[in-house]
C-alpha cells in the first residue's frame, strides 16, 4: 500500500473530527500551532475544552497556550494530532500529565469472520443513554451528576450532528446489554462508542455489533469508514480482525489541577 493511500484517509478522518468540534463547540479559533476549542456551556466535557495541536510544537509553547486559554478550568487538556506528537509525549510524561494514545483505524477489507446479526436491534435513545451512563460510571467511579449530565448532552449533540444510529443487543430480560453507534454524514461513516455491560462480556457482542455496523456502512457506499481505538487496549486487535487498519495516532494529554470530580472527555 502506498504512502498516499495511507495518508489520504487519515487526513479525511481528521478533517471530519475538526469539523465536528467546530460544529459542537461554543468557540473554536486558531492559536499558534493549532487551535483552541472552548465550550463554556459544557465546561466539564474535556473534548469540547481543549487545545488542539496540528503541527510540531515545543512543550513550553503548548503548556503556555493551555495556561492562557484554560485558565478558568480546573484541568488542562491538550490533543495532538498525528504528526504533532513525537516531540511532546516525553516532556508531558516527565511533567506528570496523563497520556492517552488513540489510534485512527480505517476499514480496508472484509471481516475475517461472519456473525449472526439476528440478535442486533436498534436501541432507543433511552436505552442508549442507560448503557452510556453505565459505561461512564464503570470507567470513572464517583462521577458527579453534573458531569454525567454534561456528557449526556455532548453525546446527544454529537449524535444529532452525525445522524447516528445506535445498534445494540438485549439481554434475556429485554434490557440493553451492548451498544455500538454508527454515524454517517453521507459519504463517510464513523463507528463509535463500542460498549458491553460487564455481565454480558465474552459472548462476542462487540464483534457482532461492529461487524454489523460496518456492513451497513458498506451497503450505504460509505468511504472511508473509520473507528478510533485505545492504542494500549485489546479492542484495536478485534477491529483489525474485522477489517480496520491503523492510519495514525492522536495523543491526549491531561492534567487535573484540583481533586477530580470525575470529569471525562
């Protein structure tokens, strides 16, 4: 595969992510090597209150931007896109910031296994919110209602923007046990928020839902079809087996300035 074939879909995906931020945030404007995103109506949502770095930059320069434009927040949140991360990871780690690497993966082939899609249903908004709330509480025990409410509003705004459909699997009692979202703006599809409740894991629900979502996106002639995975966790290997290939990494740098009230991005 040529370097152009590797680079082009990544650029398309990053462009979509930037436009999503611009549509959801209260303010987004260029600063130095990137841009600042602020959403004072949802101050507990990291994703909508970030410094986004698009090109190589010095650690001190980036921290200064965060101090200037996030001075009213109890955290600092910086996102560096692929190509801007190499010189920043070491200094941020040395300074004690939390680092989360996420890999952008683009669908490149058919899945290796077929799945039984008979169990897949379209979840209601209430069912989706229920599962997303469980996921957030699982990952951030003690999260407050204010942060949960702001996150739910963020998820709802993003879902409306991308005309998302939420697919799921129900347990024996009819309660939602797993969810995967399929988002599309027409030509592009984004598979997002893959979650299975702890008591339902090990049954292949994630594989079934992601495979089903990608099949629906293929049927709609979407290209590219992408998913974003934690670079340090196992699901990226599942997605690779389904047909996704890595195209680049986005690095998240986070620092809490006061004891965390469990704010999440």
